[in-house]
């Protein structure tokens, strides 16, 4: 069994027989790119609404300062304190920027992943009439994440400073929930344009490794399900039908969920260090630590446990969010081609 781009299966014989038509291929690539941007944006927004309250708790757990006693004993305590202080809607504080960010992030991921496939084809190891093997798809995921990290860092910096307002006040007064524009103005005033990429190394490590696992796990799990379904088929006619049909929804959901959990767990320490860097007070740029300095400080304070603070809730929320992202994206690509 072989797979088209996007996870749709084709038989080996069909894959070998695919025609190579340069004009049609160019048009197809352009339309696929438009679909990646449009459908990736829609699926990203859906996923963000599902995961955002959990992401707020995760960032608050990650960003607790190393020179003070821990404010939260765990995710449930953070939920309880946050709802008590700001109500349920407080968990959605600052969601406007992340919604735009989710649209930009997810569309970038799918767009750059397709670009990564073109890079692999251009290397000469594979031609366009061949289906890429799983190791190549893990590489295209890393390629996609590496480029997406540069788009994502400024968005996440603004998001983190809004989610953790107590970390943005440098005067010791009771913090006021900052707006998107106030954060942007503050960062630019004190740190310039370059300040929006504070924490870039953490985002790069998380996205390069995490997106390799995100795309790779999804494609691997999808392939395993197709092989399992083919093995359980009782006739050749049923096997042929399976080769052209999408997976059942529950299998699509499992494949997407496995992708989200792999992405978040494997490179979570990089995200923790990044969140601590991005929630440092605005106006104290002299105290901004590098990625390695922040990592050493956290390790000295809490060790490995501190690196994975908030990981459980992050992996938990990533399962339904990632499942919906892939289901929405694949469904739109399949049923509403441009």
C-alpha cells in the first residue's frame, strides 16, 4: 500500500502509472498551496478554540519564577485559581492573537510541509510519480517546523505576555490585563523589532523536532490503520475499495491525536524554557536570559520535573485539538477541492 500526499492511499500499481504532466503539475501545486493556506487556517482556528484554556494553564504553570515559591500546585489548582480570579472567560484572555496565530501557524505548517516534499523531490532521490516513504515525511515535518518557527515566535511572545499578566508588570503594582497593542508597543519600545523574536531558539527546537513527530506520527499511524484494514478485508473487492477510501472517522481521530501527543511530549522542555523567556517583564531587557541561561536556571531550581511542568495537561489537550485539525483539514481537502 502506498500513499498520496495528504495521506490518501493509492495502490502501488497506480502510483507507478501516474502520468507526469509538467503544466498540470504546476497548476496542481499552485492550487494545493492555496488549499494548504485556506484549509490550514480554518483547521487551526478550530483547534485553537478547543485547546486555548488548557494552553493558558500550561503557560502559567511553566512561567512560575524560579526565585519565588510555586504559586500553583498543579493543573487543577491553576484552573481553580484562574477561574476564581477571572472567571471562565479569563482562560480565554488574549485569544484574538492566538486565533490569528493558529491560522498562520497551521497554514504555514501544511504549506511548508508541501514545500519540504518538493525539496525532497528536487534532491533527485525520488521522482514526482513516486510516493515518499515515511522517513522522508518525518524530514518534511522537521523542514516545515523549522521555517514555521520564525512565523510563530512573535505571535507566541504576545500570547504568553497576555496569558500571564502578572509577569508583565515591572513596577510591583497589581497587574492590569494587557491588550495586544499594549504588549506590541511595549516590546518594540524597550527591545526593538528584534525583541519580538525573543525565545526563537526554543520555538525552533520545539517546532523542528515536534513537527517532525507531528506529521510523521500522523502518517505512520495512518499507514498502520490502512494495513490493518487491508488485512481484515475478506475479499479483493473490499481491499480495492479500502485503497481509495478515507479511514473511518475514529481512526482519523486516533492518527491525529497521536500526532498531537508526540509533538507536545518529545520537545516539551524547549517549550518550557521558551515560555519562561517570553513571560519575562517588559522593560528589563538587560535581565533577559539566553536560552541556555534560562534552561540552566530552571534545571538548577527544579530539575527534570521543572522542565516538564504543565506537560500532562498539554499532552491531554493536544489529543482532541490535533485530531480535529487533521480531520477538518483532510475533510476539506477531500470534499472541497479548489
